[in-house]
C-alpha cells in the first residue's frame, strides 16, 4: 500500500511530466481517464428505491400448471411430502448423496456432553496465573512483585501491570502458582490461577 502511495505521488510531481500542465498533474487524474468534474451548484439526485430488494428483478407470475401443482402438494400428508424428494431425485437422475467420512475427526461425544469419563480424567499439572486487578495505591508494590517472579525490566513490568487483566505467568506448578498469588495479594493485587 505504501509503495502504491509513493508511485501515485511520483506521478503527481510536475517535474516527472513537464509536457502536462500544472493543474492536471496536481489533481492526479491518471487513474480516471473518463473523469468529469461535478457541477458544484447541482443538487444530488434523488433515487426512488423499491420497498423490497429483489436481486432477480421482476418475475412473471407462475403458470396455471405450477399453481395447480403447488395446491396438490399442499394437500398431501406428511408421509407423502417426505417421499417427494427421493422420488424427484430418482426421476431427474440426480446422484444420491453419499455420507461424508468422519474417520480421524474428533466430533465429540454423541450425547453432546463435554464431561470426560471418570477413568479418563487427567490431573492438571501446569497452571497459568492471571492478574485480575490491583489497588491503585499499591501499584508500585505490585510492579515490584511482578518483576520478582518474571524476568522483565521495570518498564515492561509497568506496561504489563497497566494492561490488567493480563496473563502473568504460564505453565507453572500448583505450588508456585499459589505462592505467586499470595505475593500479589500481599502487595495489594488480585491474581487467579487458571
């Protein structure tokens, strides 16, 4: 995009085209060969829009055969209506729809429940610590605590704390996460384990 702007500007510079007059080069009409300036005294055109937009335009009314067919279909029972699709597919020689193979794709459980079975539950070993909020008066203490357990400089730690709520540390053990949460709490902030 920047290159396009530079090229457009280069075409507008009068030195690049000494044979053209100054007004034309300043207006940069190179990309609009059929440009006609609008009369400043003219009023904008008022268009009358239809009530409902139909992308296919006006259509002729259905024929009598179609109306009779629609009436006959409306009078059918549910079982007969269910047979229309397969019968038409067979009569018009449309290919039969094949089921899509889901081999190798995890579709989740059939019942829709997301809870894993008791024997499949795995104890979580890695936790994330998030800073949810902090007391404005204790901002400096919170920044010092964040610097203590991260390898960030003062400026980076300050920017991180100001983006609250923010992820402070990822993939730590439960004991280490609890220790960080307690230190943040003592400094005047609120951290949670996720």
